[in-house]
């Protein structure tokens, strides 16, 4: 099977996070099972015309489309043209691990598979009510409709997301394949610091920055509750903070804003964390929760969207607005080592189910059965 993997080159090496990590890992796994070629436009490449050394995909065969990305993708979306075989013919599948409106089959007859990571654009309460927010959501909904209408195979990362696409877009369930997400091995190599050391300087890790969808209002309320008392517990926030939460968090007691942090630097931060606080209102999957469990860190999360499916009974899940319950759980995790260890064990056992190898196998099966 020959597969052309269309990517935005910068996603494979610059500030790699959720979608970028999924992109890299799934293409590497696919390359073990099929003849995979990376295809991209001429943006985000190195001076030698190849993917930079920092891209995990650099060693794979590369086909460059000699155009800027918008010059290709805008006509794809609006006109279903030009056909992909203009630049890369002879493939059985054209696969995009991110939301790109690939054109339907050209002369070569290759089928198309596109990943839709979540259906958040259809969740009106999660978007800003200003004109910009409404326009952005409408744009994403239109893109999702175009992709699901054209693609021979829709790929997504959770049964929750699949169900929402069926409900909102009327896509036939048999056209949607769930491949999931995995956990990088280095998270399993993290070991929790000794309990005494944790108690000297306890903190809770928040991954993903701050904005409305991450339920940052509740995060700040949890921070306020944890800052009270004789043994305050700090919150460290890794990720970009968006208005108004950037301003609110700067004045909040016990909150440390770290900004964007690379994966390699986030992982060691788990080693002394009391818990991961991840009370999102909406996640198509929720990779930080699984990564924390792999790193032997208890997860305090919400019972919303895909998080119950991913965390199962291995995390402490609450109503996303119940800051008091979340703060109380974190307090107990910091004070009761035996109870904390129960969640550590359950979490690591749960995390072992999520490997990139399993995701790659499911992707290859989806294409092979397409």
C-alpha cells in the first residue's frame, strides 16, 4: 500500500504539541506498515529544501508541492481542485492527519482519509459570542462538512468525537474510524519524587494553558482554594494563556504562568507534581490526562466530552464547575500518600492501553479496509 501523507511542515517540528505529536507519531507508525511519502507545500522547510533536522519525519521520502499552502488549500476547499495527482501521482491513499480539505480522487484514483480531531466547532456555548468567535466557529463547521462529504475515510481520536460527527453531520458511522492517541515512552520513564520532597514544595500541574474551553475560570477558583490554609499548594500552568485569563491569572494567588513549554520539558515537571488538574469543558481526546497517568501522577479532571472515555475509572472526575470538590481531592492527594498511590497505580495501568503502535495498527486497518 502506497500512502501520500499530506502535512503542514511546521507542525512536524515547530512547537510540537497535540496535533503535531499525533501527526508525527501516526505517520511514523504508518511508515512501518506501508510505503509512506510525506507531501507538503514549500513552507516550513529547511535551507536544503527538506524537513529540518528537528522533524522526526525528515528521514522519510518527501514530495514538495512548489506552492504556498494557501494557494493550494483554498482552491481545494472551494473548487475541489487541483487534483492531488498533479504533484504526487501513483498512491493508493492520500492521508491528512489534520483537518485539510483534500480534493476527491483524480485520475490516479487514490482514496482520501482525513483526521478530524474534535467536533468543538458544533458546541456553541464553548465559543466566544463576539463576531470573531462566531465567524471562526462557522468556518470550522464548514470545513468539517466539506471534509466529511469528500473523504473516503474519516479518522478521529475517540468514540465521543465519532458520535458527535454522526450526530452533527449525518456521516455514516461505518465511514469513521477511531484510531485514538498514544503516550510517548518518556512519560512512562518519569518517576514520582519521594513523598517528603513533594510535601516540601507541592504544586499542581495544569497543561494546555488557559482559555474558556480549558475551563480556566474553575482552574482559578481551585487555585484560590488551594492557596488558603497553613499548607498552600501552588498551580503551575504550562501553555499559552488567552484573554481574559492571562490578566486574571497574573493577579491570582499561588498561580505560576510558565508560557509555552516543550514536551521534553513538561515531562520532568510531572515528577514532583501532586496531581494534574485538567478540568476541560471539551476535549476530543485529552492527551495530557493520559500522559500524567503514564508518569505516575493522579489526574483530577472533569466528566465532560471524551475525558470519561479516556480516563475511565483511573482518574478523579468531577462536574467541571465543582471547584470545591477538585480542590478537596487535591488536598487529600497531597496529604494521604496511601490514597494517592492507589490513583497512581490505577492511572499507570490505564495509560498502558494507549500506545502509538496500537494507533498505527488501527490506522493501517482503516486504510486497508477502506
